[in-house]
């Protein structure tokens, strides 16, 4: 055969070489394919031999996955709750800011009349609690606080109720009698009455004025709903007598309707004291006695 090979022409030789090369490539591809299949069979054999171990590991992985999913779900629920609480806290902070602004406004615009009322209440309580021999001394101590309130009232301080709630002033209030004014009242006029008695009477008059003019402020329909239409019409008849500038007053009948007590001699003397201290006046020409509040 070798001799035959040597006797072949170059063209034939090239053809043989091409055939041999093609066969070599095909054999190599077959070997690679068989090698790959052997590797796959080896892996499959290993898996089959260790399937119990692999199944146990897969079961552990599955449990860990389920546990992780449960933790993620719980975290989402907690995050949702935290967002809800955060929104509530933001709303609470806004409300606290508004409340703080209102408190600051009320603190800076407190009405002098409230200070006077507070001073009177404190004075009355402390005066009652104090022993008889200490009442006069305590009265002098409270007077200094009252003088401070008097000085405050001279300043132009806005009424916080009007500013916050846009409510008009329904009626003027009588200011309490100060110690200085009390000392200047003639003895024949004041008699044995104390400063405390006078200021309690002033507070009662303010209650009478409040009841009267609060009812008038309701209007006819409001008084009718309240069941006090007759009293409202009676007050309107009283006002129709007056002409010119608006005045605020009460009568002995008004006092009795509100307090269920008459203006006896003692109270009439106290009314004289209030006229002397420029708190009230009696206008001329009225058919019935009217006690008008001095607003200037």
C-alpha cells in the first residue's frame, strides 16, 4: 500500500488528505460529545447516590425561604403601622403649634377686666379665710396687686375674646372699688359697710347687666327660642324710652328679677356710694329709677 501511495499523483494525495482530515474532525466531535454525556451521567449518578442528603438540604432551604417571607410580611405590616402613627404625630404637632399660638395670643392680649375679676375673687377668698384681726392687713396687701391691675387697665390692651372669637362687647362692666377710692368715701355715706361688701354688690350688678344685655343680644327670635320673649319685650320697652346715645342701665325690677331680692335700704345706700365713685348715675326724666353705667 505504501508503494501505491508513493506512486499516486499529487492531486490524488491532496484528495486523500482532505478525506482523512474530515474523518479526524468528525471523530474528535464524537469524542467531545461522548465526554460531555459521560460528565452528565457522572453528575446524575452522584445525585442519585446522594438524593437523601440533597432532599434534606432542599427542605431546609425551603423552610428558611418561608421563614424569610414571613419576616418580610411582618416588616411590611410594621412599616405600614409606623407610617400611620407618623401621620398622626405630624397632625398632633400641627395642632400643638396652633394651640401654642393661641395661648401666646391670649397671654399677650388678656383683658384688664379679667385681671380685675381675678383680683376680686382672690381678695374675697383670702379675706374670708383670714382671722378678724388680720383682715385689714390682708386688705392692704391685696391693694398693691389691685393698683397694678389699675395701671394695666390704662393701657390699650385688646380683649382676647373679641380677637379670637370675633365677639362684640355686649355691655360694659362696673370696675371694683379700689382701696384709695374707698378711703375717700365720706363716713356718713358708707356707714359700717366694708370694701368687700361693696365689691360683692358690684359683682352682683355686673351679673344683672350680663343677664339683661345677653338676652337683648339674642334678638327677638333668640329670646323666643329661649322662652323669654316677654322679658325681652319688657327690656325693649325700657330702651324705647331713652333717646340719643345708647346707654346701659338696670332698674330695681331688673335687680329683683335676677337676684330674687329687692333693693333694700342697705343696697340703696351702696348705690349712692357707686354714684359717688362715678360708677353709676341716675338720668333725669325717666319714669322709673334707672341706674345707668358710666362708661367714660
